[in-house]
C-alpha cells in the first residue's frame, strides 16, 4: 500500500514527454510508481481527475533567507506550487556572518528586500555565525526544500570587515575567502552569488562590487572543486556590459568547469535588441561549451509611483517635472495652488490625462483609503467629477502625497516577444526575486502566470515544456539531486493543478511581516495540492503543519 | 556626423518597478546604442542641460549631456 496515491490525473512528468492519464504512488517520501491504473491502494488518496500531476516547481532566484527563519513554507511561494527554492542570490546570504557584522548586513537586506526592521529584531534569534549554523537554524521547520547560495558580499565581510566595502582584497585575504567558501560548500551551499549592481541602504556598492577579477577567479576555482554554480547580477541596464559579463562567465565556466547564471534579463519595447543580442552571445558561448544560463522572469514589470518622489512617469510633462522636483513642503504648496494645478492639468492635454493616467490603479498598503484601493483613476475621477490629472493631484494632497499609483504591464509585457524567449532552450525561467522588493510589488505567482499567459493564452509553450522548464531543467542546471521529475526513486515533490484555470491572483497588500509589516502578495489560482517530500504541504486553500522540507542534496 | 547625439528619449519600466529613461544614441562611427538612466540621474542631466522634458534631450550632443552626470 502506498502512503499516498494520486489518482486519475494527467501526468506531466517533467521530462517534456507527452502527458498521459495515470496515477502516482508515493511511499516514504519518494515516488515509487507511476502509470495508468496502479493496482495498489493508498493510505491517503488524492483525486486528480481533470487535473495535472507534475513535479513540484523550483524557483532559482529568491531572497527568502530571512523569512525562512519564521516561515518554513516561504509563503506564499509554496501555494503557487513551488516546492524548492534557491535563496542567497545577488551576493547576499545570512551566513557566514560574524555577530559584529550583523548590523551592516541588515542594512543591505533592508535595501534590497525591503524587510521591516522587526524582521531582524523580533522574529528570530541569531544563533549562528557560520553557514552550517544557519542551515541548522532553518532546517527543522522547513516546509519547502532549500538549496542556499552563499553570498560573495558576506564572504568578503567576514574576511575583510569594513574594508570589504572600500578596496580590493590582498592575496592572503583572497586565500581566506577561498577557505571560507570551501567550508560553506561542504556545509551544503549550492554555489556562490555575486553582484555588480546592488547597493546598501546608504547607496554604497555592496562588498562584492569591490572585488577584482582575480578574486572572482579564485573563488570560482573553489566552486570548480565542487562543480557548483556562480550566480551574478550583471549590469542589466546596459546590453554591451551584459554581453561582456556573459563572456566573463563563459571563461570562468570553461576554466573551472562550473555552471553560471545571470539574472535578470528582461525585454522592453524601448530597447528591443537587448534580449536578442544577449541570447545571441549566450548561443555563441554555449557552442564553445560554456554553461551560462540567462534567467528571465515570466511576469510583466508593473510601474508604481507617488507624488512623494519624482518619477520619470512624468518625463514628458515639463510642468509636472518642475513641481515634483520641488522640496516636499513647497511641492505641496504648489499643488494646492489653483493656478498651478490648472496648469498641470492643462499640461497633460485636452483629454485631461484620460489616456496617460486613466488606467492607473490606486495601490493598497499605504495611505490610500480602502474604498479607493484597486480602482482606476479614471473611475475615481469620473465619480468625483474631475479629469484624471486633477484627481491624481487632489487624491495625493488628501493623503499627504503618500498614495501610490500603479501602471500595470509597464515593461517586459509583450507576450508575443517574451513567449518564444521563454521557450528558448537556452533561457532559464527564473528571476522571480521571491521574498524581495516586499513593499514595491509582488514577487509571487510567476509560475501561474507562465501557464495562464504563455501556455493557455498564447500557446508559446506546450504544457509539457512549461512544466519541464521550471522543474527538471532547473534541477539539472543547479545540480539538485533526485528532484524535478516524476520518476521512481525521486523525491515526492508534486503539484496537482487545474490546467484550465491555473494563474496568479490579483496583487494585494498583506500585513503579515514581523511587526505587522506590509508586503504585496498574490494568491494562487488553480493549485489543488502540493506535496513536499511525500507529505501534503498545501491542499485546497490551506497549509498543513508539515515540515518535510530539506536542504537539497546536490549531484 | 562629428559627435554622438541623442536620437530618442523614451521612458521604460525598470527592474525595480520604477520608471527609467532610455536614451538611444547615434555615435560618431554610425553605431546606434541605448543608455538607460534611473530617475535621479535623468532628472539631474535634464536640469544641467536645461531640458524641460525628456523630449528636449533629442538632438542634443551626448558630450553635453554627460557633463550633467
């Protein structure tokens, strides 16, 4: 008898092979049988009639390092079908970290992840300094599987102290970093992350950005001893520099026989050659034998702004730029001045801003009154008997300029362009940033969006290919042992979902961070059941108490 | 053409959910490329070269704009 029998589903096994109707039998946390009409019974039976049975999804670019200390499910990632995550990206991890350096790292995490201060002071006890200690701190309560990266910035901080953010490393310091990285890899780190872009809370470059190439080369030599991953954040805003980074990664990959990945890569109509040029170079380097994986997100980029901080949303409107660049007290006086407000409204054109601003959505989570949240500025303006530009000004003044507006699908939003990119075998679907940018936008639901937009709506990917791209491809790229496939002997990470409705929910504010801190989240749609290592972790809208997640074994 | 000039200035969504300014440049040797600026930098260069909007940057010499960065 199986522990769990998932019956009568459309089995999409993660290999990309055509789906078939069948059952999946699970015992002792492992898949033990797959096929049509399995004869054994199950102690627990999940009826998957009309649903897909697939391997659990794997998210390769997250920042759940801190959240995992109080939430082993990395909510709401798990309810979107994600059973394994890779935290520690962008040069930042929570270990190794000396007690004296905690304050420094907290500043960096707050800048990048937008976590409230209480997340570091109330939600957990710092019980570790080394990587093994961090692993021990998270492991007992994990409900998802974790393959943690170790951050280059923290390795530098450990070895160089405050100098890590001031200068290049000496040879003896590089050697010490190599030893430290080796220790982390022996403790289960899946690789090293570094960044050429990120800054701390004081806008200073993070420590990894002070490294010279010799340092990165030396650290990659250690990665080569284990065959582990190097993840980088390239200068993604500049195609030429990104291509130079691809060449650099290719050299490191070939020299040290390691996989490498860069994220993010995204598409905009304003720079349409960016992704094609990037992928062309990836193709050339792959042909040389290098392993360089560009990560691309599925979701469009939403723009958000308030009148509290000047935004380039108004870049074409001289009058608005002039007013919004005033200091806040003077800005409010100017906006309250009827003649100035009239000029601003006139500035947007004869339609009163209907075309430019009418579809802006009032965001929740800030000072916006509840009855306005989620509604378009056009609707609200009509209700108030104002044009949208006037409503933008008056609503902002009524809320001390702290009301946020959202322009959905502002970039990376052309399904026709992005679908084929995601389907490209050289593109690694990822870059969700799960657990980061908490108060700016939701980083959850990218997997649902993959199926709703690129499988169901556009057909750019078949169901089988979409599943493969976020399961076995990811496991293979990162070297996650026995995960990513529905195959006897593999870990029973399984997601059961309705292919007709799987999607991401609407973005909404949630006040579930430590200290009541706010973040934007999206609920899942169409996910029926999620199993992690053979236990039901999520079913029909509810989390279980299971804590069967593990730190992933590596190949 | 004797110097690099701005061919187009368009706003685009940035990775962090803010709006960036994408400048399309035509260089002296005929190459056309893009430069992406964040809001602070874009507003600074607009102010320094007397541009009242992003559209005002079109046609200007890149060399003059760089002085504002």
